[in-house]
C-alpha cells in the first residue's frame, strides 16, 4: 500500500463520513468558534510540526520507503505534510460528534480525590516536559525518539492546561476524554498497519524497544499526545470566552449548572 492510499483509506474516508453525518445542533454552538476552531488547530499543527518532523527524518528516527511516497519537500514526503492536516480534522470532527450529541455542556462535580484539576494536570504535564528534556539531553540513543516527542508536545499541553484546565475538566472531561481515547486507539491500529506494511519504519536504535501489541511505545505516545493537543486546542477555542469570565484557578462548582447558553449563537 502506498502512503497516499493509506491516507485516503484510514483518514480521508472517515473524515468524509464524519463531516457528512455531523450533528446539526453543533453548528450553532460557539458560533464562529465552532466553525473555525478545527481550521485554526490545523494551521498551528502544520506550522509547529513541520520542522520537528523534518528533524526526525533527518536523524533517521523514522523513514519511508521511496516506492511508497510521491516525493518529498526537504526530508518529509508530501503525504506526511497532508497527515499534519488530516489528523487534526479527523480528531476534531470526532470531538464535534461527541459534543453535538450532548444537549448541554455542564459544569460537573469533581471526584473527591481531585480538588484542583488545574494543579494536578499542570504537575503531570510539567513532569512529562522535564522527562522529555532529560531523555533528550541526558538519555542514551534509545531515548531520543521519546525525548523528542515529550519535549515537543508536553510544554504546549502544560501551557494550555494552565490557561484553561479547570474549566475543561469541569465542563467536558468525559467528552474530551472520549474523543482522545477513540481517535488514539483508531490511529494506533492504523499506525500498526502502516508499520507492518512497510509504509514507514521506526529506528530500533532510537527507541526503547518496548512494543506492546507490535506498536512501538513511542508511536503510541505520539498519537496520544497529538490527540490531546488537538482536543485541548479545539476545546479551548470553543470555551475561551468562558475562561475570561470565570475564576477557575482553585475550584469548580460542586453542582451542575448549564453553561451551554454562553456558547450558543
């Protein structure tokens, strides 16, 4: 299978299906925010990922069969640049489907063991950021790919969580979590197919050699963090006006209170 055929089958086709079946109530939610959030995330993803991915291919952390791609710009195939756009669209549309099937976005009570999601999430993302840079600068060659993933993604996730983590957790943690989980498992399967078919290959020198279900742990981590980036990014675009109106630094309301009216047209 060529890389182009892979994109058409595993990303373009489900994107068309999801776009054609998108719940209509979502169109009114967030007004312009709902219409433009995925497009804005795509632009940011393309700009931010292009130099990072070129460096990975330059270092031969991964590479592509020359007979599987149409051509390259710098070190990266044309199809890979398309992937930078298609993945956010795929994950964003899945998130929209989940959001569109919920009548209200509500502030949900927090579990008793978690009194400050913004603090806990920030500590987690900060720890991942530190781990990424440690792998990158102090780890051996096998830590290179994981270090590049975490040092690239975790600081952005940390910044987004500091900005609006409590609101996102209180409003839509199950919806966002469902979108991240669904898109990640799907892309894990697609990635396993691509690696098994030889569309791209992952270096054994720059990876830990941990391959659950035949998928390198670094690849599994990559799709998890990139889907987190997409879903958190889309959610923050949709709820940015609420963040400016509410003090969510230390607590979330204990009882459910509808906030969808602030997001509707």
